[in-house]
C-alpha cells in the first residue's frame, strides 16, 4: 500500500479512544485540558515529531500525526494524562494512512459523533490545527487534510439535514429537562461552568425553557458575566456555590475540571434536585447518589436517549458519505500529485538540459538556424512528454512507486530512494 509520508519512514496515524468503547471514567483518564495539551506539544517537539493535531472533547481524545510507530503517539498521550498504556490498549483504536484519513473525515463530519450530526468537533479541530501551527507541528499534509475535512463538514451541514434536531449534548440536556421536569419555567436552574458546552447549554435553556430564573456561576466570574449579559441572567460568585445549589431545582455542571467539583457534602437540601453532569472527566462525584432527593444524569446517558429526529437524520448518512468521498478523492488526487511532482520537475529539468545541449549543437552546425522557432518547438515537446508521464502516474491501474523508480532510473534523475 502507498505510504502517506512526507519524510522518510514516517506514516500517518490516528490514535485515540471514544465513547464507543470507553466509558466516561476511562475517557476522563485520557482527557486533555489546555495545560496538558501544551505539555504534550512541547514533548512532541522535543521528540522530533513532524506533525501533530490533538483533539480532546467530552466524547473522544485523539492524536493525528506522523510517526515511525503508533506507540510514539500513544506514549505522548499517556505521558500527559492520567491514562495508562494498558487502559489505552483495551479501549483504543489505531488507524494508519488511508484509514486514518478516512477516520478524520468521519469524525469531522459528525458521522462518528456521540449524537449523530453533532458538528461541535469541527471547531475543536480548527483550534487544534491552529495550536499545532503555532508550535511548528503542522506540516503541509496535515494542514491540507484538516482544510479538506472542514470543507466536507461545511458541505454536509448545508447540503443535508443530518444536523436537524438535537445534535449536541447541550441541546440533549435541555431536551431531557423539558421531558423530565414539570413546570420547568418556574424552577430555579443553576449552571456551573461557562466553557463551550456551558455556553451552548445556556443558550438552549433560554431559548427552550422560557425560564427567567437561571443563575450562572464560573470560577472566573467575568466569563460568566459576558454570557449572562447576552441573556440578561443572574451571575453569582464562586463563593456562593453551595448556597445556590441548595436554592436550585436543577443543577447543570459543565466545569471541565480534572477532578469532581460537586459532591454530596455541598448539598444540604431535602427538595428534589436534578443534576446533569456534562463534563469529561466527570465533575460530579458519584456519592451524590447516596442522597435520596438527588437524581444524577451524565452526558453518556443523555446521548443514548431516543431522539425523535434521529431516524430522520439517519436517512441523510448516504448523501453525507458521498460528499466525504468526493472531498476525500480530491485530497487523494492532490496527495498523488504531490508524491510524483518532484520527479516530474526533475524530469523536466533533465529534458531541458538535453534541449540546451542540442540547440547549442545545431546553432554551430546551421548558419540559418532559427533560434526562436527551435526554442518554441523544443519547449512544446518537453511539455508534452512531461504531461504524458504525469498522466501515466495518475493511472489507478499502475504502481506509482514502481513507475517513479523506473523514470528515475532511465533518466538518471537521482539515486533509487524507495519508500520516500
């Protein structure tokens, strides 16, 4: 199989784990916060990793990158999280070359999301690529691939209805509240954590519950105030957390901390309290289940709830897959062209050397030698020859590697360099 490598002996891999085989606790062990990502990037740089894109969301953690062996990437992940290699091997996946490319397309297009059609991963992918670029860890291949995945994602979003209905954890959580809690517009709702999921949940709460008793708390108060200002909501200090929890009927936790931020000791109320934990790692300690008045629901449960629009969205999967195939084919064509472009360029230079030598000979032989006409004819012939070789190399029925080797050998372009 063709090697998708930019530098000698490196392959392109996708390694990671997702909700499919890893539960929330295990995903939490491999979750990367901003500091961990930076540490991973620095370590990759020291280890001479050529290119790397890292994503970590509530339902997956993945590394897309170049390495001689996937263990180099797995080690990077384990060194910068609480996860172990043994845990990783039980629930993880490793894709190589074409399979790794196909996997990124499915993830970025929402086909591999915990809730079908959830496109939130694409903004994470853009942000991750930007970080890699800042570290000098985004080569031309990876940048082109990420852009192709973004292109496919945009087309699927606009050309299909796969993202209609509840397509995110934030929407699913609000849908769950509406289906579970009576008279929700008159309940006290506390949202703790205003990161991306928190912001989206807040917007959905305001839009769908018609509730005017929503309170926001965040460790960094000004972040909560920025969001509250948009929706005219109440913001309280982090120091008031326990007081606000005990005044609430519904608590939504989306803090993104590495350890639980809520446990049973913060709850001193006898009235029913619904807690939705939208965080990975889990930010609500399981010990809250010891309290009879508390109901705890985690995002893994939310994502399994039957969504009435899911079957309708499934109908759009074939069209989404055809769009992916379309964009992926364009990417592979570019990749093939990139692979043989240096050889075609070298061939053109070699033929040009032949031209210069021959024109010099004819100039000395012929007194009426037409320099301009000879130049035009020679250049046209060189272009036709190189086009012919390029067309041959694009043929799916021939081995590109073998043909490249033969061209190099026949025209003595450079020493044989297999697998480059």
